[in-house]
């Protein structure tokens, strides 16, 4: 038991030293909810979980070491305290007039949605995704994506 506890603490310390954490925050029944980040670093929506569009400043935001959601927004957020953790190639890809669009890119690693630019939802696998050497967007999703090196 003690070894398991020490191992868990060691993993938490390694994650903290890496400078990034993932926080899942969810608004159920349209209600306001806040989630502690324990860090005043940069917060980036990395994975939208809801069908409801998560729009920064409208139904999600940050303040004083926490992220808040409302209006049915459910998402995972990455909190970093080191700007090198959000490095990578930035690419804006837009579905205009709800038409599917493909943006060619050299993808060697992970792709994350850094910032949604549209009112329409950007849900991975539904309105945006990745395929060999491209990011695709559909249904009015417009976003800034980060392509991290593999």
C-alpha cells in the first residue's frame, strides 16, 4: 500500500514537473461549474466533449486558478505553466458556409484544437479531424490547431 502511494505521488510530481496538466470540466443541465487548475498558467481547450459549442468568453473561461464552464459546455483543457508546452506548428483551418475543407499539413505528431474561431462546434471526429498530411474541418468549424512534433 505504501509503495503504491509513493508511486502515485512520484507520478504526480513528474506530471507537475512536465509543466502541463489536463483538466476535465463539464456543465450539466446548462449549469455553471468551475474546476480547479491549481495553476495560473495558460489554459487551452484541447478536446470538446459536448455537442454544445464551447466558446471562450461565452460558456467557458478562466480566472484565479480555475476554469469555468456553463450552458452545456463539456471539455478537456490543458493547463501549462511553460510556454514551450504549447509549442508546435500553428495552423488555421476553416469550414466556410458549413462546407468541408481540408488543410494540408506535415503531421508528425499530435494535433490539438488550440482555439475555436467559430460559433459552431468543433468536435474532434464530428466536425474536425486528422488524416494523413491533412486536417479537415466541416459543419462551420473554424479553428486554430497546433501540430506537435512526434
